[in-house]
C-alpha cells in the first residue's frame, strides 16, 4: 500500500498542512531545508497526492464533469473525445456521466460532481422540458458550458450548431432534386435542437412555395426504433418520395423499414440524415447527411469552460458552428416520368 500524506508528514517531522503547502507550491514560511526534506521524501516514496485533498488547498481539482444524455448515440462519444483531448491538453481530467435521458439521473450526477469538487461542468440536457436545476446550478457559481441542446437564458454560455440552417439545407437538397412530398422525422419537439431543425425544414418548403402537409411530419425520439416507427407511419398510404430524418439513428431506422418494404433507396425514396456519425458511411447505400463538427465542438466547449475556470475573459458567450451537407448515395433526382 502506498504512503499517505500523514506518512510523509511523520517522516519529515512536520504537520500534514505543511506537506500539503509544499506539494502545492504554497510554501511561504517553510524553510528551504524542510521544503527539500519533504520533496525528497515525496520523490523517494513516489507519493501521489490525492486530487481532492489537493483541491481543498488550491481550491482547484483540475477536473471537469461532462454530462451527456445517451452514450449509445455515436454523436456523443465524438463530442466526449473532443472534450477530453482538449481538457487533457490543459492539464484537466474529465468525469463522464451518462443520464440515459433521465431527469433524476441528471440531477444525481450534478450532485455527485459537486461533491467531487469539479471545477466546472459541460452539459448536454436530457430531452425533458425541465431546466430549473440547470439554472440553479449556474447561479450557484460553478462554471457551466452548455452543448447541443440550448436553454433560453442570458446566463448561458455554450457551443451549438446552427440547427435551423442544417434542417434548411437538408430539405433544400431534396427540393433541388425535384422532391415535393418530403416526409420529416423530428426529434422531441420540446427541445430547442429539434424545433430548429424542424423550422429549417418548414422554411425550405416555404421558400420553394411547397405547402406544408403536417401528415408528412412525425415526432420521434432520436433513436433507431423511433425512426422505424416513424417511417412505418410515413409509408402507410402516404405518397412521400423522400424523408428528412433529424438525426442519423432515426434515418437508419427509416432505412431499415424502407428496405423491408422492398422500396429502393434512393430510386423510390431518398433519405437525408443529420450528424454524419460513422454508421452513415457503413450502410449498403451510404447516407446523405448533415455533418456536425462534433470533435471541434467538444474541444471548443472544453476550452471555453477552462477559460471560465481560470478567470480568463470568454470572448463569446455563444459559439455557433455551421452545418455541412454531405452528399452520398441515399438521395437522387426524382423520376418525373
């Protein structure tokens, strides 16, 4: 078993407070000989100070929390990698918390991270329209950066995609290919992300003088099974020629149903997804989609949070990334014959 701070203090014949001050470079008032003795013992016994104990002295633990809603969605691990790499570059470690879109787990993780004295938290909300606990967290003084799902508040700092633009260019791509009967599988419409992507879809239709048919719109859950159920509904006596699914997992669910119904993609039905996760390139008919720069978004969120923690000026409260249309094999011009 390794030595403790008490062991180092006993061998150096000093208090644990003195050892802690020396280790944390706060050794004013400690003689050079005592300081050297402590550091020699630390080196000899390869003593590793406890991060939490160190934090009680420095008021910093060099740790941040990352709360995400669904680790099974490949979109979020890509963000997490960006957060972790950027945080590590600045000497911070990351606690990853997965809420499974559960408000109770979300609140429990907030409390757990506060108990660990993390220096700040990066947060992507569960798809639940209750945000009071987040606003309370921000008001408590802990630095917080939001990602992906937005809350309307002057106190929010965050990193987001221009989701309205993403929904617009996805739908416009289908319109430019001659499609007029375009189904839309949305995410939960109480979240800002889902609302904006749906608004982008509506705006593209309006700009092309296409009347919105609400029977072509199905609200879903950002999961593959939700995409399957939504596609079954859209294909049931609907005359759609294309589908815009507001994330790639739902697009994959729709893809499976379309194939099972023996329609051809894209000849019979074109599909556009959103996110550009790895699966979009692995399908037999590769998925046309909207790319989010997830790694860069995660890295930017980590840098913003660390600047807040270290008292540096944050130049932008909100950083907005631009979406990019990635055209692959799942869309084609409609056959007008």
